C-alpha cells in the first residue's frame, strides 16, 4: 500500500514538473517549434541584425543572437526554397555561421553555395568574397605549419579579383594576398635554410633558387644569395675529389654574382671567405693535375 502511494506521488510530481517546464519555455523556443515560417523569418532577421550591430560596435553578446538567427534560418532553408526569400535566407544562414566562428569551412561552403545558386543575385559578389575570406582566415598564422589552406585561399582571392576587378573589395583582397604571400615566402625560405642546417647542401641550393624564382621580390633576397654561396662552398668541400673542381668553380661564380648585386652587403666579408677558400682549393687542384700530367709525360 505504501509503495503504491509512493509511486503515485512520483508520477504526479513528474507530470507537474513537465507541465511547469513546458510553461517556462521562452517565446524563442516556442517559435522554433511552431510552423509559422513568416514569423520565424522576421525574427531571424531581427536576431541577425542585432548580432551584426553588436559586432559592428565591437560589443559583446552577439553569439546568442547569431545562434538563434542561425537556427531559425536553418529551419527555413527547405520551406523557402524556390521562393522570393530563398536568397535572403541563405545569406542570413551563411553569415550567422560565419559570425558564430565555430566552423569557417562550413561558412565558406554556404557562401559558395549562395553564389552558385544565385549567380546573378544581389549577394553573388559579396558571397564569393566571403567564401575566399573564410579560406584566408582558415590559413594558419604560423608559417611553420602546413600551408595547404594558404594556397587555396590565395587562389580563391585571386579568382575573385579576376571576376570582379572593379569591386570595392579589391583593396582588401590585395592586402590579404600580400599577407598570404609573405607567409609562403617565409616558409619557403625557412625550408631552404633547414636543408643547409642538416647538411643537405645540394638540396639547399635548389631550394634557395626555387624560393627566388617563386618570390623574386622577397625581402630575403640578399640573405638567400649569400646562403647560395655558402651552400655551394660546403657542397664542393664535402664532394668527392672528382667533382670538387666543378663545384668550387660554381662557388666562385655564385660569389661574383652576389658581390656584384650586393657590394655593400653585411654578408660580403663571410662570402668572400668562401670565395677565397674556393680559389685556393682550385689552385691546389690545378697543381695536382699539372703534377700528374708531368709524371705521365716523364714516364713516357
């Protein structure tokens, strides 16, 4: 008897709790569960605009507005497909995802989809720019990390500039391109230096030359030209005797090119040491060759 009464009380308490919790649902939660798409759309726009205003004024609290706008826009993607509001819903959805900041690649996909589905729409240019910007922001800040996304961002931004050469966003695009290229320049330069550090001198020379080819205006040019001299010298020094003459001559040539291009370089003194050492070794090699030739003549 006592057990039965206890179970009844539990059921009654549970029912009351559910009723209370249901009654405590916010207007937003009730709206989410409703079928009133027009009201959902109007509220999504309201939430989105509030969030964007907070971002514009650099104030906190935008996350909740964007999250609510995102959820409402998401619920309208299917019902509003093919309608006059479809483009606006996709626009709000993409930007809400972007401002939430949790998944830039998802935001990028949504902006790209918006541009692809409405190529002549009012948001096409802006959507393509934002898709490229998402890739830019996804690019790692440290040049030492994998730069696959940096190359993708660079390609996307350059494509945007080609498609919209008169866009007001071109200036910002050029700024992003410069930042991305600077990152790639730094990585290329550091990778080449790594070959030199670990004693892969031939690979270092190739990597340094590739860096100059890919980034002819690099601020590292002077140092790279010097390190080519150093790498060539060390490559010659550590080569077998049969290849040393050729490689010391290459060192001399690379020094002459460096000295002519950078006559006031802070690296000139050290570079000249490699040059002098190379010339000395070439003299030794020449004497050894002459001695061998003389012995051969005498033996005849």
